[in-house]
């Protein structure tokens, strides 16, 4: 038992104390011949401890050496912990300090005390870098503030100059505003001197099965029709109009006479353009080239009055608009069938503003859709044509009405005006009822004849300057009660 108490308690496997002769009566295995030595397991070293550091004759010294090795390992572990802590806190200032002072090769051999000193040095370097970056940020902020102050002062100068220019423009426009109004008045007086109601006549080319023409054109204002009545001495009759267009006249030439009316509408006067004639006489072709095609399709030279009038309005408004005055447009499209009005834009489902038409005693409210350019105008017409359907027979007995509402605002004078340009494709004016017509067909024709007759009575009263104008005799004349007495263009086809 005494010998067992004197044995060392080794914590490192692979190392055993030698047995002296005094401590055991048996022979040591290392004193035996090599062929008689027992097999011994290979040495396994957990720690890097050299054999010379362990003296079998000095157990206290060996313990001290082992403790020193363990402490060094602990110091290395603590140093690495400090390094990793600094790296996570300061974004790798440790390596920055090492690269600057080239002390990386000696770091691993520092003791714990030296590592603390080195950590202090790294903190100092990190602080120095932080202060340097902070100074750079301060300098950059100061430079940016100076730049911003300079730009702000420059913008202030520009704003002052712009304000002065605006004042000059306002004063100039205020001086020329009376001149513009005078120009509008003179232009309107010129049109009025020629008559507020104009009646033009346009003839279409003959179809192949219609034979020879019975119409002659003595001049630009007269059309001569051969009645082929042999019972009279002169079977030819002359009819005079404000202007006559032969079959060779195209859409562009016709519009050249309509253009002054468009300008008048932009000046604040209500203008109405009616296409009147029998079925297949060319009324619809004058307004829109073909019902089978949208009004925005087809060749440019064949465009009808719908497209040309709005394009002219848009171009004129762009040339007349300024920073203190502007035009806005909206469109209303509806159909009048058997004295009933059908709004062709209300079925779109969108919430649009309404406009009131007619007199104060008898008015209707219809949808108006805002348009800012010719493309949007074409889209509105497309939607309206689709809502109308494809019943050609119904087209012949219904009136299609397109109204362009014109709003003008002048910020200087405070002037606000409203006018409208109406384009109407009237129903066929056959006026003949045959025995083969059905009851519905007869009803349709009677309503057409009534509305056209009422329109004729209104025009007759206006031209003869009667005190009472019978606007209330038809829904058609009720709608145009505020327009027929101003500028009226009646195109007979």
C-alpha cells in the first residue's frame, strides 16, 4: 500500500514512471532482453509535452512544467477569444493593426498579459481610425452643405427671374386680351353678315345602275335639275344654295368651308352642322366614310367631318392656349329614335359627368366624356358605335348626334366660356310610306317626318325673324334650342 501511495497519478496516457529495484522485487521490463519484453501499447500524447521536460527523479518539477504548458494553452485560447471579440465588435481592426505594424508573427507567442497590452494597442488603432473617418465625414458634410447652399441660392435667382417673366407675360396678355376679343367679335360679325344659317348642297357620284345624271352645275352656288317634264317649255329647274359641291369635290375641300364654323365654336359660339338627305344620298359618308369601319380608320384624305372638326379644334386650341388660358373638351354621343333619346356613352359603366341640354323648361341630362386629343376622341366614337349596334334599317330612321363641348378658362381676365359644336347625321328624308311597310316601319317613318318637319319650321322662323320659334314641337328641336339660332350649317346631300 505504501508503494501505491508513492506512485504518481499521471493524467497523460503513454507515460509511466520507471520502477527502481528498491520499489519492486521483480525485474523491470526495460531491463529484459528485447525478445522477452511484453508488448506495450504505442504512446499517445494529448498535449505537446516533450519527454525531456519530465524528470522521473523530480516529480514537483514535472508537475510545474506540465502546469506551465497548460497555462500557455489557456492564454492562447483567451487571446483568440479577445481577437474574435474585437473582430465582431470593430469589424476586424485586429488584422488592420497587425498589417500596419507587422506584428502578426509575434502575436501567437504572446502571453495573456502581453495580449491584453496588444488589445489595448488595437483599441487605440481602432479609435484613431474611427476619429479619422469621423473627421472625413464631417468634412464631407460641410462640403455638401456648402454645395447645397450654393444650389439653393441659384434656384432662388432662377425663381425670381421666372417670376418676373411670368409677370411680364401676364401684363402682355392682359394688354392683348381685348384685342383677341375684338378679333373674335369681328370674325363672328363677318360670319353673321353672310348669314347664321348656311345651306350647302353636295352631290355624290352616280351608281352604275342609275343611268345618266340629270344634274348640272352652272356655278358654285347653283344646281340645275332636269325634271324631264315635256309638258313645260323649260323642264330644267335651278336651285340656289350658299355653296354647291359636285361629285368631284372631296372631303378636304368640303371641310375648308366648314373650318370657319369650327373657329367660331372655339371662340365661344354654339355651332350645329346637319347632314340632310334621303337614304343612300351620301349623308353618312360626309360625316364618317363607312359605318362598317370605325371613323378613325381608312385613308387620311377620306376622313369625314367627325374627325376633321375635332382635329381642327385641337390644333386651334393648342395655338391659342397660353400659361394662363386653356381649353378643355368633352364629348356626348346619343341617338334619337321615335322621339326617344338613347345615350350611347352611358352603357360604358364608368362614372362620368353629366351635361344638361335643351331649354330651362325642357331639358335632358346626358353623359359627357373628357377627351384631350384626337386619339381619345376616336376611342369615344368607337365605344358609341359599338353601343349603337349593327341594325342598318334602324340607322335610316334614327338621328345620330355627336356634341363636342368646349370649355375655356382665362386666369387673368377671369373669363369662363362654354360652347358646343354639334355634328348631326339625320335620318333618311324619304317621306314615302308604301303598302308593303309594316306597322313598325310606318311608325318609324312618321316620327322621322315629324322631327324633320319641326326642324324646318324652326329654321323658317329663324330666317324670317319671327318672335316665336316652335322649339317644343319635337325632341330634336328641343335639344338644339340653344344652338339653332347662332351658327347653323345645313348640308343637303
